[in-house]
C-alpha cells in the first residue's frame, strides 16, 4: 500500500479526483494539516494505527521555487533531499545549521542527520511520459515561515542550494525515516520565492500538475 500525503485539502483535491481512474497498488490519502508539527503528528499517528505500515509514503502539494532553480510556475519537481532550512543558530557570523552545534536531529543505525534528510529521487519512473511542463529534481527547503522577500530568498538559496521551499517535507521525511518507511516527495511550483505577491501565484495549476505526476509515479512503482 502507498500512502499519499498532502498538507491541505486544496492540494489533495486534484489527486483525489484522479483516484477512480487509477490502476496499480492500493492507495490511501492523508491530509496532515500545514506545517511541520501537524505533518509529524499525522504521519506518526497513521504509522502507529496501521499494521502493516505503508510500503511507501509520497508527499505531494505545491511549493515556491528559488530563482536559480530553473523552475517556472506549473513545473513539477522531485526532492533529492529535504532540509530543515531555518532550524539552527543565529550567530554574529550569520545563521548556522545544526551541524555546527554537533547535535543531530536524529541518529539512525549510526548515521547522524542534522538539517539534511536524503531522499531517493524517482523521476526516472516517468521519463517516457510527455508533459507540457518541466519535470526536475533537487534539494527542497522546509521552512517554518514562508520566505516573502527577494533578499531572504537569495540567502536561503545560497546557504542550502535548494530549488524550492515548502512547510512540511522535512518533517515527513524525518518521521518516515524513523519508522523505516521509504519516502518520496513531489511538488508543483505555484510561485517564485521573491517579494510576496499572491496575484502572481497559480496554486491550482501547481496542484493539478503535481497530481498527474503522482498518478504516473504510483502506476509505475
């Protein structure tokens, strides 16, 4: 069974509308609520209540792309790692990630995880399909507060090398790793990370394109 996770009903709706036309493995859809705490709570509760646990967790939804990513609104991107991008220490020398403190967020089978949680990218599962939007992959940044200025976006992109940002992915990757459940994340680009202007966003297209790619992905897993 594959568990598909979205933060909001808006993000989940396009995928739910595709379910009746889908073939392949058994699926379940979980709407976690926005942010890291809601996501961690929802996934932990799901894992504890279901035996056996899912064979795979896929997180979907929308994200904002950084200018250097080469992504445009409507494109879809797979995560190669998830990063807790604003977890760390503010210092006179600037922001420091947790590795500078020597305190990991998780230690599993001898491996220490600080801000970064690696994720196997899966775009090869859909490489033979043709779409009108770009499909890419790269590091994702998870933030507590959405970045709403060009200056802050430039700093975030420079520090972490992320292609886009969201508010849930690192928590989902973290909890899935703790429970030993394989995890993937795919998001549609709803906006560029710049000076905040909601009139330029296209959440509906981002979520619709993301849903199409998740459908194709689960049919080929």
